[in-house]
């Protein structure tokens, strides 16, 4: 038995086959169950139209992804042979470069000089580079905005140094060399 809308479809069809019901009753019942194709297509197109309304105008807004990145690098200062430091130990710079120190300011700007981000130098760690003893002060600046071809980085009282943006965005360190 098939129960459709409260009718037992099997009984109805059996009665029609045996001549117990008029054909018009069965025909009306079956026609009521079938929807005309135009109605179904119309409902489908209506639903499709309404569901696409949420996308109206979405392609007209800005298509920018968040473009901030983490910039890292270090300032390296020559400290000479007589500084008494060995590679990997804490160090400080000579008096001539006293503006380069732990906690010293690091400024990131665009080529026109507008400050984009800022940070501080970390504690100095000694290293050997080309036979010379150096003191390296690391820095890490979060959320540096994109949109420029070059970044200009200033440290302490030193003149700023320019770096290609692409290299820094690809995680290459910004290395600023200061000779004492």
C-alpha cells in the first residue's frame, strides 16, 4: 500500500482497475500529484535567483588580502679585536656607536619617509665575520604593511638603509652594517 496525502494509493488504483471509481476521480488525483514542468522550472529559477542575491556587488569591493608581514634582521657593529668578547657571548658597542644598543629604536618607513612600523633592538651577541669581531643586535618587527617597492630602515642616529621589499617579504633578514 502506498499512503499519499492520507489516501491509500494502492486501494484507489485497485478500485479504478475494477471499475469501482470513476476514471475522472483517479485522473484528478493523479494530476494533482504531478506538477507541470513549467511550475517546477519556475520554482527552480526563482530559488536560484534569490540565492544569488547575496553575491550582488561582492566583486566591486577591494580585493586586498591582509598583507602585513614579520620583518626581521640585525644591526652588526665592528667591535675590534681587543673587546674581550668571544663569539656567541653578550656584547656592547664602542662609545662611537653608543646609539646602537639593546632597546634602541628601529623605524621602518616607505621611500617618502612615512613611518610604517617600529620596534627595538635586542641584546647584542658577538660573532666573527671575515676575521673581525662584531656585535649583532637582532630585531623583529610585526605587522609591517605591504604596498611599497622598498623599505627604508633607520636605527639609532644612523642614516636609514633601503632594502627591496620583495626580499624582506620572502623572509630575508635586513642586515645593517655599522663600522665603528
